[in-house]
C-alpha cells in the first residue's frame, strides 16, 4: 500500500504524466516518446541503485547507462533525489493498480480470504521488487515530519476504495465510521509490512501472518 510521500512526489508524478498537465493534445506523440524515455531512465537508475547503492550512483552514470545526454536527463529530473522520488512514485502507482484489481476481484469473498490474498499480494510485491526497501528508505530520509503525516495520492485512493468496500459489506455502518476503519487498516498494514522488511525471513513471514490475523479479526468485529 501507499507510503509516506512529500509534495515533491506529486510534482514528479506530474512530470511523469505530462499529458495530464498539458492542454495541447497535438503534442501527445512527443509526450509519449518522452514518457518512454523517462521510464527507461527510471529502469536504469533503479538497477544502478540496487547494484551500486544510492550514494555511489551518480546522475552521469545513470545518463551513460541509459544512453541519453546528461542534459536530457536533467530536463526530466533536476537531481538524483528527484529520480529516487520518481521510482518510489512508480512503485506506489503499481501497488495501487494491484490493489484495485484484487479489491474488485474479491469484493464478495469471505473477509478472511480477502485479507489473506490482499496482504500476501503486497508482501509479494516487495519480494518481486528488490529495490523497493532501499528506494523507500531513501525517500523517507528526504521527508520532513509534516510530510510523514500526510497520505499520498495513492493512499487517498486506496482509502476511498476501502471506505466504499466497507459500506457495501455492512450497510449499517455510517460513512464516517467506514472512513475511520479504512484508515486504521491502511496505516496498520503499511506499518507492519514495512517493519517486516527489516527482519529475517522467518520473523518477516510470522509478522505478515499476524498482520492478516489482526486485520481479519478487526473487520469481522464489524460484521464486514
């Protein structure tokens, strides 16, 4: 699920989605090429951060590996921090799409099945993306206390989806209660899954299992 992002992440999201900020539709082919170049730069940078580490990776190395002029890289990303934020933002977008797909597939499933599959999917996401933890740790280092207290745009969307899901599963729950329950779930799962990444495999899996048990019991207490 979503993490703790600063306003700079949203600005990067706009850079990565110029079609949403540029009213001139005739420039779409150029924007598509730009988007492909951005994604290629991010792919290369992500692998370099994994292989060499953040501190050892330079923007010039990223540009050279991506085979783009350094000036072209700076057109999209003013510095290395912006690249890291953009990679994190891409992770969050992928996680949101994963959530939406699972959420809708499992909308009528027993709550234990729903929780198990959703939590397992997000846990698997971190395994499938070896740079996930390092990238997010770097982003967190950039953040202020105020940034950390905010929900990013994808967390807000997940929160809305969860709120709607709860209202559908128990029509007696008022909307403000559904919002509180959804926020509790979101924050709890985020924090516990993040914590699980810092431990050995046995402890990590045990914590994931306890997370599922906790959320399932919590939701069942509201007859969801």
